[in-house]
């Protein structure tokens, strides 16, 4: 899986630029604030239909322009694929091989991507939302069923939370079981897929972390809450938990149990990484998780995703930089940095210098 060409028109600070990528390592370099990350963001956007940096797509449009137009010419194991996105002030249109898609689930899987930047340290340091986001983005790219279940679960969850705020308690108690049946149906799909994902993720993360730290520390990933059985049994378990929390949910006005509240436990050397990990430990653990994500994509789809490493090298010491370059061998990688010669150590790559939203030869 690889991107051959990327065309950006009125996207962020790019007026009109065309990138051609090599199969292996592609290094976008230049001073800070020139547009390197914007290019990396465009790659991820065309893979997932979302940006990790902004909430509203209109922020992607170049100042003064009416719309942004971005195109990726790519290749996966089934052949060539072209993905286009037109982004307007209040809407967008995405096409795959010329055909407009009606929902984001239809975009997932054409080109898979793993994105890592210093901001991804939130995955270790911040609250459960960040770890759920990590799982949701990753699983959705290889499982349209998961993505659809997640959308429907969140919609029903919003309706249930609205109901819990109603002052007519009898009405609420009569109606909750109706919502709960549907909620648990989709929750069971989410829970099962996440469990399968973590089961694959944990050994890869342990191995990569040991490699990056020369075996100096042990990384353990496990679900905070363990569910047993198939989807039907999980749905029944969740339904019982919802019923047992009716009083609490009514008092608080929101749903207190379910996969929207679940978390991952991340332990380094047996200690909770959220509470005790240093900056260096956090960075290495987050990188190990992202490299593990690459391996999961390879195992599930039979080909490597596109790896986007945004300003990662500046945060790593020399030994870890060299180890990271070893890890990405054989994977199409888009890496951004300020000084290419300081991070490559003779590694063969394609260098692209960016200056003020333009490619400089």
C-alpha cells in the first residue's frame, strides 16, 4: 500500500503543489511553519476522512479561497486507487475512483495510514478519551462494521443521555429498556472488536518497546475492563450493568457504563504509565504502540499502511532515531523534520524541501 502522487490545491498554506513519493522513506524537510505537517495531514485525511488536528473541515481551506481540493493517486493490493476530496465552507465531497461516497465507512480501507506526532503523547498521558480515539481510528480503517457500529452506538447514546435528563422519571424508566436493547447490540460489536485489537496489539507493543529500550523496560497493554463470551453474551452483560446503574444515571443525567467509558491500562515496568512515566518513557511507549499498529494492519490486510511520522526525530535521542529508521524499513513512510541530514544517517530516501507551502528543488 503506497501513495504515488499527492495534489494539494488551496489546502492549508498550499496554493497548488504536486508531490511524488518514493516507495520507501520520504523526508519532508524545511524550517518550522513552512507546511510540512500540512502535507502529512493531507495524507491522513485522504486515508480516513478526518484530521487529527482540527474539528471543522473548513479550517483546512487556504485563507481567501472558496474550497480546498486534494487528490491522492495510490496503489493497494487490488490495484490503483484515486481518492479526491473537495472541502467547502459547510460541506465536503469525497470520491473514490471518481465515484462519490455517501458515508465515511466507504472510504475506510482503500488506503490505510498510521500517524504519529509529538501530540500523540496524549495517548499515554491524557484521559481515556485519547486511548479510545486511538482504538477507534485504527480499528475503523480495517473494519467498516466497527465504524458503523460506533456511529450508531454514539447516536443512540446521545438519545439515551437526553432521555435521562427528562424530569418525568416514570417515562424515563419505561423508555430506557427500549434504548438499552439497541445500545447493547452495537456496544457488543465495539467491545469484541476492541478486545481482538488489544490482543494483537499487546505482544507487538511489548516487542517494539523492548527493541527501542534495548530491553531496559517492559511495556504491558491490557484492557481496563474484561468482557467474556461472544457478542450475545457481552450484550446481556452490558444490559445488566445498565439496569444496575439506572438510579446513578438518572441522578447524574448521563450513561455511566458502556464502551464509551472503557479504557486501556498501560504499564511500564509494572507502573501505571499515566501516573509515573517520564517524558522519554511516554514518547517511547507511544511510538511502540504506533509501530504495533503498523504490524496489525499488515496482519489484517496483507500489506503495510502508509506511516506518517511528523516531527518525531527531534524528540528522540540518537540511538532511538537509528532504531526507528530500522523499524520503518520496507514501509512507505512520510517523515517530516527541520534538518534532513541530522536524522537520516546515510539512510536511502527521497528528500523534499518545503518552503512557505511550496516544493523547492
